[in-house]
């Protein structure tokens, strides 16, 4: 039995599937993987600053012009569209089998594809709030704000993206929901993540279900515990095949 058939059999036999994903899910939507050799973190920033430092709370507070310049250039992709992986997961949720998508990404491609239960560990680029009066700005309104540092149209204070920067804690309510979803899953599919960012990566330890699947371009330590490992991009042929051929057994 080939690996696609094995994956399909596991999906057919499962009723509480959770998907845990990272940057690799969105690379085929032309959003660079932070930690790949051709990703954002390879960009020469000129000041001997790492990308982690550039998107840190310290940088936001002390050097807002540099922070927003880097953030807008390398973390925002307003024209990106969902790829086959996003569409497949939305279809799997609609079938009733997928109970949650847990993502480390700040884009909204899962939602654009139709997913409803998306737990975003690191926040969302589509949400932005004034640090003074708390006025909300969606991504389009945020990008329309003039100047190198976006200021609120009402009170003039800085508008901050609702994303978790380095040095900032995760939203523990979202983290707890993700932990519960993973704990209750009978099939956990990990895809497009190197699982090196903590505490998000620690969520895997909550899984107590029957089957663990890893879909990645490169190997990760969790491969050793997986029941099935598929090497490759999330949205490539096997996902496209599933989109066209799968008949879900509810």
C-alpha cells in the first residue's frame, strides 16, 4: 500500500482529526518559509540583526520604523490565495472529520479556504489594534495608514498588529483550546512545520490518540514517533489527488 492510500485509510478510520501546521503550509501560496534556506530569515538586513530581533517586542518599542519596514515587507502577503492544502483541510472539516486546524501562521488562508475552526497560536495579521483607543483595523485599513509607522486615525497612537512577537507570551486561551483539541484527537496530522518554535511545538506532547502522521519537506524528530511519514510539500500531487478523488466515510 502506498503512502497516499495509507493516509486515506487512516482518515477513513478516524473521527476526530486535528491538523497542526506551520509555514510550510503556505509556501505554495508564495509566502516564504521563515526557516528555509530561501526564506525570510536569509534576507540580509544590513544591521547584523536577526529576523527574530526585527520582529521582537523590543524592536517594536525602540525602533518602530525598522520594525514596521521589515514586518510589511517580509511578513505581509495580502494578495496570497489558499492552495490545495488549505482547500483540502477545509473540505475535511466540512466532512465532519477534522475538528480543528492549529496553525503557527499569521495569514488567513485557512479561513479564506473555508475552514471554520482555526486556532492561530501566533495571532493574525488581519487584526490590528490602536495601542491607545483600541480601534480595530483590518489588514487593508492597516496598510492604508500613511507613514513609516502606522498611527491611529482617531487618537494618533501607534497601531500594532495582533500577532505574537518574539519576547511576547502566547494567547493562553488559544493555546489551551489547541491543547484540548490535540488531546481529544484520534488522528493528528503534522504538516509544514519544523517544530522548533516553543511553546507552540510543545503542544504535540498532548496527543494521546491512535495515529500520528507527519507531512514535511524535511525530517523532524517527531518522524520517529509517527505512524506515517510523507516527504514533500503539503499542496503537491498527493493533496491535489485527494481533493479530486476522496470520498469521505463519515
